[in-house]
C-alpha cells in the first residue's frame, strides 16, 4: 500500500502545473502533455537528442570525478538541460526568452524532480549575447525560430568547448542546396532551409561532425515543417 502511494505521488508530481510542453516520463513522472503536435514530435526527437547528450557527456570525461558543464539554448521548459543534469552534468544551464510561456515552469519542474546543479536564465539569444562557455552546448529547436540562423549557429559553436548538439526543422518541399527562406513559408517569423542546404551550412561552420541523423516530425503536416535534422559535433 505504501509503495503504491509513493508511485501515485511520483506519477502526479507535476499535476497542478497542467499540460506541459514535454512528457517527463524519462524522470519517472506521468504528467499531462499539451495536445496536438507535442507528444508525437517529442517521441521523434528525444531518443536521438538524449543519445547525443549521453555520448557527449561520456566522451568529455577522462575520470569519473570530472565535472562536465552543459547549456541548452532556446530551452523552452528546460527539458534537455534537465536530461543532461540527470545523466551526469555537474552544471547545467537552460536559456530562453519565455516568448511562448513554457519557460516559467522550468525551475519549479526541476525542483520537483530533485535535479541538482541546474540554473535557468531568462534572456533573448542574439549574436551579441555573452554566453558562458560550457563543455557541451545543445541548440535543439531554436535555429528555425530566428531570422539570422547562421550567426546563431556560429555563436553556439563558439560557446561549446567540447561538443555541440544541433537539431533543426527543415523543409521537405525542396532539395535545393542553396534554399533559404526567411520568414519561413507561411509564417511571419523564423526561417527554413532544405535538408541539403542546412547540411551545407553546418559543414561550413562545424568541420568535425561525429554523427548526423534525419527523421520526420510526424506531428507536422506540411512538408515545409516536417523534416528534422540532427548533428553531434566535436570541437
């Protein structure tokens, strides 16, 4: 009975926050998630991003006692900053401007999950932002939101001391190697590359690619929003 009560409490630890951007099942929590594209797109992205984070942490250590630092740019609710902390980073930072209102719960979620060594900074990320260098930087979902992705990618790369992890949405409506559109098609903001043109960009800025991956965001209907590319980059 006591075990059941503890399980029920753990399953509902985020209940009063309402539906959240991410599912926190990775942390053993059965929370409500926002309806629509969120669940399916997380299931598409999370396995590869989490695997890249785990790889980067493991390869950054020479001794078990080595401290590893991590930054998640455009972190929304800070999910991957929390994943990094749980996987062994001694310092994990999440940065977001809270434009969509997901960031406001990040600190509280981390506290309830018992995650240590994590901090959240509310800040708009621009090419002039003075970021704290960390061993690992993750820019996983921010590049397609901005009008100057090449500059933000360059900033991300410079901020990482050991590894950079990148995820970006790309258009499947074209395979033009020079395709770039800003604002993104059908939007008043953001941008869009093709799979081929983004690969060309990232190889120009980030020469040492350890691994790359591609899949489709099955929660998104339009070809312009459906492609998802991933890169694990070593400095």
